[in-house]
C-alpha cells in the first residue's frame, strides 16, 4: 500500500491520520520507551511539530496510523542541532538538500510480517519524498539496534556522523542516510514492494487520489 505525506496545511484531507500519528507516537515513545517528552491526553508532540514538518503516515484498515515518521528541513530548527549536538563529531550538515528524519515507528498491534512490510513502506516513502524534492540525505538519531536490525536490513545504508552514547536503556547515535534511486530500488526489492510508495496530499496532481485512498481506508 501507499503511505500518505501531509503537513499542517493538508492534514484536514486525511481523516484521522493527523491525530492518530500523535496517538501512535504516545504509545511508542511515551508508554513503551518511557521518553520524557511533551504529551497530553494520549498524544505526543514536541517543539519540532511546526508547519515546516512533513508527516509520512501509513494507515491501517480503520484509517488509523500504524506506521509513522516525521521529516524536518535543516534550514529550520531541527532535533540534532537543538537537542543532540554532542552526537556529531564534526560541523553540522545543513541546507535545502539535507533533512532530518525523526519519530520513526510502527505499531506493535499488527503481526510481525505486516510490521516488516510497513517498515519497508515507510523507508521507501521517505526515499521517494527525498527524490521528488532534491533531498540528498537524511540525518537521524536512533538506537544502534534499529540501524542494524531495521534500517540496514531493509536495504538502506547507514553512515554514522559521531560516536554512540548511552541514553536510558539504549545506545544511540546520529547517522546519515543516503537518498538515491538505487537505495529506493533496494528497499522496494527487499520488501517486495511495487507501485508508487508515496502520495503527497499537498500536491494537486495527487490530492484526489489521496482523498480516495483515505475514504477507502488504506489497508
């Protein structure tokens, strides 16, 4: 299936995708991981949820988010520079072609085989968005085991930009993820995906298709 990409201006076209991704973030990062981040009434959010953010969301058959990630331009405030500068051992990489990928996660409420597929779909959608918008790489902060067991295993190479540190139960690190047609193809092959991996709701050429998909409840 195809993931949706929306922002503050286009979220109203996507049913409950907007609020349900905040709800899933609460489940994944506050309840399961115990992160000390802002939350209210079962919804997680932070200072980087701004009009500049893009949200990539995979919906389940009930129109609720089952896979999520958030993309932030480094031309605006972003997480690594603001919160995790010690994870970078050289100058910061910033510019219109460099974005940050954050809040990546998949619900535990679906079977493992479907979780694996949704992971591939999210990574492919991020690659597709990057290719469409001149992005050459993403920066991110994740636990080391997520890089090795999820990101690299899906076909996306990881290049660390600094040493890992201990944060709670996890060793985390900042890394660079290449955006290219080759990586997109590798991720799609690894996940046995076909068709377009992303519908951008804000694009006029795809808005109608996105609305139709939302009404049918992407599954």
